[in-house]
C-alpha cells in the first residue's frame, strides 16, 4: 500500500506547494517578459487547434534555461543523424522558452511543460501523443510518470544530475520514491559512482547507462570565437586592458566581483554578464553606488577610459562569444548564491577559471577540476583578487587551461552515447 499512500500524500501537498510558489512565479514572469508567451500551456490549456501539432514526436522536458540549452545540444546532435525527426521541447521558464524559440530549429515545437496535476498532464498527452519523453537532468514528476506508463509511453532520464545533497535525499526517501522512479525506461548517468543510487531507486541495472554529460561534451560543442565588433567595443575602454569576465552572476555578486577585480589590477576591465538580463537596472544602480562607471551593452556608447569602468552585458545569447574575449573567467552564482553555473564554455575557450565555493550543481566535475588543479577556488573578495592575479600569470593560466581541458575530455562523445541509448525507443514522426 506504500505507493498508494505516497501518491495520496503527494497529490494532497502539490496544490499547497503551487499556492506558495505561485506569487513568486508571477513576479518572475513579469520581470522576464513571460506574459507575452503561451503561459496557458503551463496549466494544460491550449487555445489553438490541435490539427497541426506534431503527433508522435520525441518530447524533451527541460525546465530551467540551463537544461533547455542542454536539450537543444542533444536535439541538434539527434537531427544531424536523423534530420527528419520531429521534436517537442517543453520548458518551464519564460527564458528557456524564449531561448528555444529563438534557436528556430526545424521540426521543433516549443511549448511549456505542464504542471504535474493529473488533468494538466492528461491534456498535454492527449494533445501531443508523444512517442517518447526524455527528461533532462532531473525533472522526474510522479503523475507524469504514472500517466505516461498507462499509455505505454517510454520515459527516460538523460544527463541525470545528482548533487551530493540530492543523493542524500534520494537515499533517505528511496522506499517512497522507488515506486515512481522505477517507471523510468532508462537512466543515462554522468558518473559511474551514481549507478548504485539509481539501482536503489528501482532502476534495473541493465537500464542504467554510463554516458557522461551532454553539457560537458566537447565533441558536440562549438568553441567560442571572437567577433570583430565585440573586440572594438572592448578596445573603446582602452587598449591593452586585461579582460576579466564574470559569467552568469546573481544579485550582489556584481559589486563583489567588480571590486575584487579593481583591487587585483586597476587596469583590468570587469565585464559582467548577469544571469538574467532584465536585472540590468538593478545591476547598474548597485555598481554605480559602489563607485563604478557603468556601460550597458544594450545601449553601448563610447565609454570613459577610466579605471572604474565596468562593462555590463545585458543582452542574451552572447555569453559564449564574450568568453572568447576574456583573459580570465569567474563563474557566477557560486559566491552569494548556491548551485553555480556551467564552466564548460570557459574551458572550451581555454580560459583560466575562478570558482566560488558554491558549485553544487556541477559536481563531480568541479571536484575533479579542483583535484587536478585545473581551477582556482576563491571564497571572498580578497581571495578573488588573489586568484585573478594568479590567473593573469601566463604560466599559471596555461597550466590551468591544460588541466581543465583534460578533465572535460572525460565527457568526450557523451552526446552520441546518449543518442545510441535513446534512439532505439524513438519513432520518427
């Protein structure tokens, strides 16, 4: 009876969680322009006729924007081998939805993933009739798994990500989670050490596949390249200035990192790329109050050539290119927030890395980077400054980048390995 009571408790708690989260979700949608998109799809409501929907397509569920980018990377690899395959990419955020829509990938329908209420899931499945559902990284929802299984729709987990904190929770609640996780057709794991965890959650050993991470696969990733117009913008701040890029920063990190850069080398130019471009006014005000002269990428004008200059990239889709212009890359969301951001682009661009103490979402990669002395760890402003000075040393930078590339090579071919595991289940629409 345990599965029945577990599901009963989940279905009782879910509406309460929704009510608690709903106000914050509304605020996020307002800030990120989500109300201009088909948010009705998030609750399983569709106003357009279903006649032209891609029935029996491959469905990928990627809730966050990071997962959306990973899903598109996998999708492109799939289409390079099987170009006529039709896909539906279900996202959970307005930013992820916009990122996937802007990619304009042929035979791809972008929608919002329905919330895990039974009637919303039924509406979604009735409309699209997926041939296969592939969950990216960790979005395993009980009602989706149950209702898909009833319709004989295989559901797989790709690029399965397990942080140390998640592993503890999964192991503790395994008896209650097993009835739901066991309904997964297969799981593609990033590390051999994760195999036992998934077996504890009810996945048969033959359905657990060691593939590595799509996110870190250098084979299917484009090496970031410089652009002449970007080079000209940076030169306008003064030629010969070291470029220190803070990638995907969260609230408070902009001033922390910019101040540390100024202390490390007054001639260095801080280039700040906030995780969410709509924070431009907040970021600009905070930096200005801290004594910096801010230039926004979106309204670029010839800047003052001053030691207090800061260049804020408040446009989307350009992080990889700006990374190619950097001398040092500092990864955001790892100092004053938790989880961290993806360091793979900086490694591909051969840039020395500085990481904060909170890179939980990118373990065990980050653990391997530190063990191989392939990245510098900094926990506060003073340590960031020290790390910057070290990373600007050419000999140290070369050592860091070589070691980091070697670590990333362990995931070489991960995207193709995923394809070999998951394609036999697929039906071309």
